C-alpha cells in the first residue's frame, strides 16, 4: 500500500464504463452500462439511449421523486439496489441549486448522482504532538463494516444543511455536545469518483477540524461506531500508508488533515500525489 | 470579480490550442501551435509534427541543455522568448525525477514545461484575528508589476530543493532569518495550467504557512518587492473577491490559506468552487 494507492482506489472511475444521466440540459448522474440497461423498461420515467439516459418524468419534486421511487422499488426486487428507507438525498445539478427530485440513499450509487457528506477530524495536542480520535465502524454497517473511521461522519440528507448535519452527527455518533460541535472549523472538501459494485460514487465530503478537549471522551449512541481510540497522528499516517484498515474515503480525509497540519514532509516522494490527488474538478 | 473568476483565469488552458512536447515516451511540455511552428527550423533539436513536437537532441543533460539553449537564443532574437540569463529550471517528467535538460526560466512558458515554486503565507494573530503580511511587487518586475503578493515567493531553480529555496527567498525577499524561516509549515500545493502571451504556464506552487512574531517587520533586499503591509485576513479576502489587485496566482494561494483556516464560511456560494478549484490532477 501507499498513500497514492488509497487515492487511486477512490478514483477508479472509468468514463468508458458509464453514460450520463441527464435532466433537461444538465447532467445529474453517471450510469454504468448495466445500470442504464436495467432502466429501459421504465419508459414513463427514463428514456434510455446508447449514449445517455434522460429523466422524462414530469412534475414537481414530489411527483418526480414518486415516479423515480417506483423504479427504485423494482430495482430493489431485482436485487440491484439496497434501499435504506430511512434517508433520502437531494438530486441537484450543483450544490445549493433547488432539488430536481429526492432519492433513497441506497439508490444513489446506482444512478451515480453526486452525494455530499461531512467528515470531522477530532484532534488533540498532547505535549505538542497531534493525536486523532479514531472510531471503529460497527460490524453490521452496510458500507465498510469493521473499518476505522473519523470520530464523526455522515451523509447530508435532504433538507439538512452542512453545519446542521455536522452538529446532529456529532451528537449521534460521538456524544459531542452542540456547543463543542459548533467550534468545528470548516477546512475544505475532498472529492472523488469511484466505481463500486452498485455503481458510481461521485462524492464531495466537507471536512471539519475540531480540537477535542483533553477531558472529553467520545461515546457512540446510534450503534454505527463500536469504539473510539486516541492515536498519535503519525501512527495513523503509518497505518494509512501500510494497511487497508481505514474506510476507503477516510484515508483521503486524514491525508488532507495531515497535509494541512504539516505532518507530511515536503520531501516525501508522495507529497505531490497527496497535494494534487484529493480534489477533482466538479463539472 | 469573484473567487471563481481568479481560479478560472489561472486555468484558461485549452487543450485544442496546444500539442504535447515529448521526450522519448514522456510528455514534458505543452506547445501552443504558433510556438510549435516556430521550432520547425531547428531539426537537429526538435522534430515538429502536426500532433506533437519531439525532442531529438541526444546526449547528457549538459549537451541537450546546450542544444536547446541555441534554439532559445534564436527565439530571443525573434522576440518570442524574454531570456532571464540568471536562472535555469530543471525539465523533468515528474517532480523528483532526474532532469532531462535545463532551461532558461524565461523560456519555460514557451515550451509549457511544468514549473515549481514556493509561496509563503506570513500570518499574525492579533487578538484572535488573523492578519497577513502582504508585499507589493516592484514596478519593473517582468511578471505582474505593481501587483500585491505573498510576503515571500519564488521559483525553484535547478539544483535547489523546496525547503532550501524557501529559506533563500525568505532572506532575499523579506529579511526573514533562517531560524524563523525553518519554522514555516508545508501545507500542500496549488496547481493550475494557464495560457499567457508567451505560452503555457503549468505551475505547481508549494504552499507554506509561517506565524510571524509581532515584533518582526519584513524588509526587502533584492528589489523585487517595494513594500509590505499587515492586512486583516478578511480585508484581504474582500479585496481578492472584488479586485484584480493581487498577482494572478497569489489569489489562489491566499484562497487556499483562507479555506484551511476556516475563513470562508461553509455557506459561501463559492465554497465548493474554492475547495475543488485549487488543484489539478498532475499527469
């Protein structure tokens, strides 16, 4: 393993394996060829052509969402989509634009629509040495079970803002009180496009740093993380460089943290791989 | 103006306007069509084809550099290249690789070879409020005369390392003593590809942050900067958002600083333009 291997793993998307999903003149997703073909029967919702799939369902957000959801239910029966049923994401052409429809979170990679999340680096300075609070994901998580994770992370569901999602997830995942969570500093965003078994993950993760007071110990309440460990940041980096112990995208968030805090030496042979590999131009 | 306008201005490169410059199997530069055509007479050094220009001069670094330099002298006579004569850059396929040849700095954009530099954000915290030391470029500078600049910045000439270049430039440009300069923290790199009058700038700028002690006032000794001002960081950001007062690439370095230090609000409509626009994948 190497730092660059983790970056490559999150950017394994191949334009030759997908077609655009368009709404009007705008691209809103990337459909792998097999996923595009699976939409052909649903002509009242999607028009499938060899070079693109077009959303043809008409109406307001609620009616388009309902029409797409009928298709999603059929894809679930067909075992192509693992529906979550408790969380929907806004589908937009650009962050901040009004949603075109809402989509069950489990169907997001099938359609390759861009998803947004928040990740929190919870750090502590002990005698000038940086440490990171690292969580371990529960064995029953749908994605990356048992892998190491940030202290707090979560997807931004419809109707939730970025800062509000962070405060909510801080509470649920690590029992960080709101007044502490609000001290978290927004420090940028990491982006990647990754093909998975289900389709395409086109992810933008807003990164936050929060200095965790020495007397605070995180505790999980939603069952998503099973324990937390305070690790020296240089040990975390070694572990990223040499293992696959961290969830795929958490490697990138922590590399960004390490770079911003001067923990990667300027003469590290992978310095520019990290400095140039954590952000994709967003079309 | 907007933050995104500055990012777009530094990334105005259009692949349709250039051909690759190759050495063996590797691309080492981008030649604008007019610049490629101007190399046609020099058949012992470059083979010009419609879709690429190939370096054909043979030998060790010294002999290839001498062969290319004869071409550069002819381009100077032809008014296509403003030769600097005091600084050469290594031409490599990848940072850290051995150089293929050395090129006068003035000819770097003509050939569109990647150039590397260092930029230092010199900051001070006054009552919790961040300030930046900002320099003003001399009126006789070849590039961006009279524009506002970082406290220290410079290209990495051949034979100089990144950290050594920073310490040298800190001395020459701002009289920052070596022991203070060595406290600068490497925090990443900004990259862009920009067409200018001379050709293509394919630039990678290593960014450093340095907390400047309250009793230190920078002083220029090499004549490249004419004065320094300590400005509140939020005023600097306002000025970047609304004017063209800063040198083109300094806008990007300071936006990166602002992002990392939480000075750009998460709900700023340009947040993702900044967070995703400061780094290009390096081929």
